[in-house]
C-alpha cells in the first residue's frame, strides 16, 4: 500500500433529518485517479464538498496526509475544485479567472502569465484569455473552470462532472488530456461522474456510490467483472441478472439447470444472483446451446448487434453479438464458466473480498 | 400588435403628462424674466452670480456628504442583512420607515431634537445639560442620512443576494481569505447595487429643501431651497426654472457617471 494522501473514516453527513452520507470509509493513494460514480443525488458532490472544506462532516474524520482536517478552512487546504456549475467569476475575463489562485498566492506576474497560457493551451482555449466569461459557451466555460483549478497544481484535484458539457469528441480528447496531465504532474484526481464509460476509461480506482453509501471500490476491471451486488452489476455496463441457487462450490443452478462456474465459498443451496454480461453470451444453433431462446429484437450498433431473446421460462436475455441473426428465430445461447459471476445477497465488501481471497488462494 | 399598442397608452400618457411636459415647461419657463419677456438673463445671472455658484457647490457638497455617510452605514448593514437567517424580515424592518410621510418624520425629529425634546431631556437626566441640537449641520446630516438609508440599503442588499454562493466557495477554494474574497469577488459584484444606491440618494439630496429648512434651520442653503424661494416667495419663476434645469443636468451627469456600463468581465 502506498501512503494515503486522503482518508475518510466513518464520515456521515446529515441535513437536519435528511441523511445524505452514511458511514463513508475510503483511502486515496497519492498520484492516482479516483472516480466517484453513482446516480444523481447519491452524495457525490457532498463528498467533494467535505474534502474541499465547504461543508463539515456531521460525524467521522477526514484526514489529509495523515492530519485531521475537519476544522481546517477551505482556503488552507491543498485542494482545488472544478465546480459542477463552473462558478467562474463573471466580472473577470478568462485569463483573470485562471490567474486568480496564483495571484492570491503572490506568484510573480511573469510566471502567472506563462502558467495561465499553458493552462489555457491544455484545455484548448489558446487565445481566449481576453474574452468575457459571458461570451463563452457552456463547454468553453467548463474548460476555463478546469484550467482555473489545474493551474495551481494542487495535491488533490476534485472534478465534479468536469466534462459533462462537452461534445463526444472533445470529451474523449479532454479525458485523454486530463489522464496524461494527472500522470505527468502526479496530482491525485478525484473525479465525479455518472457516466460509467468515462469512469471505466479513466480511473485507477472506481468507487460506486448509492444512497449515501460506498457500494464497492475497485479497479475498473474488478468492478466490471466482479460486481458485488445487484446495484453495481446493473449500474456498471449492461448485464443479465438472474436468480439462481448455489448447489455447491463451482456449480450454480439457473432455472433448474446446473452450470459450471468459477465462484465458491457459499453455503450449499444458498439463493444467489447470477450476472452474465451481454458480450459474454454467444448465439449458436439450438442443439449446441446451453439455453434455448427465441430472438425478439435485433439492433445494429456499428460494432455489434444488440439482441434480446427470451428463453422457455420467459426470461429475457440481452446478447451483444458480432454475428447477425433474425428476429423470431430459435437460437441457442452459449457461455463459458468464467462468464458467470455469482453474487450473494447482502454481502459486505469486506466479506466479498475475503471470500474471493480464500478460494483464489486454494486455486494457486 | 394592436393590443400591445393599447397597453402602452396609460404609460405613454403618464410619461407625456408628468415627465415630458413638466420638463419642457421648466425648460421653457427658464427663458423668461419677471415681465414675461424672452431672455437669457436667467442663465447669465446664474453663471455669473457668486451666490448661486456657492449654493450649487453647497448642494453638491452636502449631497455628496449625505451619500457618503449613507453608503458607509448602508453597505455593512446590507451585508449583515444578507447573512441573517430571516433576512427578508429584517430588510422589511429597514424599509418600513419609507412608508411614513417625509414631513411627518421630519416633524418627529423636531420633537426629538428641540430644546425641550426627548434627547435633551435624556441628556439632562444624565447630567450632561441641554444643548442646541436643531438647526445644526450635525442634526441636518443625521436626519438626511436617516431618511436616505433605506434607499441605499435596498439596492445593495439585492446586489449582494444575487451573488452565487458557489463563487465564494470557488474563491476560498483558490486560497483566498474571507477578506480577499470580499474585496475581489463580493465588492466588485455588488457595485451595480452601490451605483444604484448612489443614484437613489445623491440625486434627491441635491434638491432637499424641507429638511434644510426644518432641521437645518436654513443655515444650509441648497439649490432646492433656492427653487422653493423663487417659486413661492419671490415669484421669479424664470430663475427658479433655470436652477431646475441646472439640477436636471446634474442628475443626468450623475446617472451617466454611475450608469451600468453593462460590460462584464474584461477591463480592456
Ligand atoms: N444544502 C442541502 N440541504 C439539504 N439537502 C441537501 C443539501 N445539499 C445536498 N442535499 C441532498 O443531498 C443529497 C446528495 O446531494 P449531492 O449533491 O451530493 O448529489 P450528487 O451525487 O452530486 O448528485 P448529482 O449527480 O445530481 O450532482 C441529495 O439528495 C440532495 O438533495
Ligand atoms: Mg453533484
């Protein structure tokens, strides 16, 4: 474990009766890219506000470099924020906005000019320095906000949906640019988004938040391949989630049919949920299929076909296949044991990790 | 379109009857002497007479003084009001006195400040003796500021309340202290309110005459007093109108100086 630059210990937040965060725990390693991912209203902005110091945690501790910072005022924290609503100063032009933080720190004028120029170049706004904020488009303003924060080279940069107003191409460009910058300067990023593709593409670590709780923390691959529960599986990527019964280690029963799988460590005959990603399902002929189904819809999406089909038990399956089929056709669906991921009901993240470790060690 | 035109009629009538017509009349009157002969003498008199010049300077000086005193009191007041929980209620308390007739308030102050008034009674009770309070510059300034404060507080309050709170967070986020945030963000963004307040206070203060007479005891002679004298006492309407024209010009100048230039961002 590297050292944690930032840590939340049992942090809770209430607005009167309204509980927004419940017992949030996490550590943030210096120099990494973290993403907070969750639906609207789940508490992402609230977490950032507590880190930045605009809001106080109702309970628990916030540590920065090992020091408790609950009572340190916002202007003394080595953190900068890209605000969800940009919060650009309307009475200053673009360059003055970007220069603000450096001026406050008393940096030399010539240095400020140079760094403002660099920052504007970074967000593809060369030559916009003299423009009034009101004369900038939404996407341009968002980039000014990024420049204004990043120019200060803080230890931790908080980005609240910092790319949400950009068109797809610019967004992908900026994603790459931010990622590169983050690696170059070694700044720790905490990025908030509700775009899961963005989260998967950019992050070292993703924290999935729902209802004021961290549901799961892990690398994009971990979270995608081994979601902890129904919410995570459903929220990240597309998935087929079906109820099943764990017969014994490495055997799960779905719809009365036994399948080999790679999960273990559960009670015999425990009720579980089974996740299979649409891209892991393949279409084949009826006799070769592990499941038999009828094709309902087919949608061409450029790279593949998005197919829905229902099996004999009227359960609907989402399949992404590069092979074409026809609507109404009887087909077989095949998948491998590794494609099946079994989730227990109400398993905590610690128990989940422990269970994974226990049987993955067995295999070695 | 027809209907829209119809809605404009009352407003247009009002403007013509009560704004344009009086202005035109004043302008017209200013070119006549006591014997209703067309003349430029009024302007000549005004521009060459030391008395009028002094009066004008007096007016501007006192109006400026009133404005500054009012601003110094009103800005912090408005700022504190915006920080309060029930700010709308407290704002109402500040504005309440404007609903009472000006003359009534002035008489109330005469009662308070007179030789036998409450203030002197209190001073005597404290063993400080009784003092001449009425007809002093101090009492004149006090009452004028008292009357004008709500007109200054209101626009400043409105400008302050409109500032997006996340701008203050952004400023702190970038390392600014509360004072730096105030000076660099709050103050510039509240300037439109300050300007509106200055207009609302300075311009009427130029032509104060009731307070100068009743509280100031005519020790302070302003253009307002002069106009009143010319119209009601000496019956020299021409000269009164001329001074009126001067006042109107002064108002336009103030409005021009404090006008919202509508340029946001970029001082370049
Ligand atoms: N000042 C406040 N008073 C009361 N409730 C608040 C306050 N600020 C936020 N909340 C509530 O806290 C919850 C979390 O808000 P937060 O802004 O953190 O959500 P979010 O995850 O950032 O959502 P979004 O993706 O829409 O930005 C919401 O239900 C919101 O209504
Ligand atoms: Mg938010």
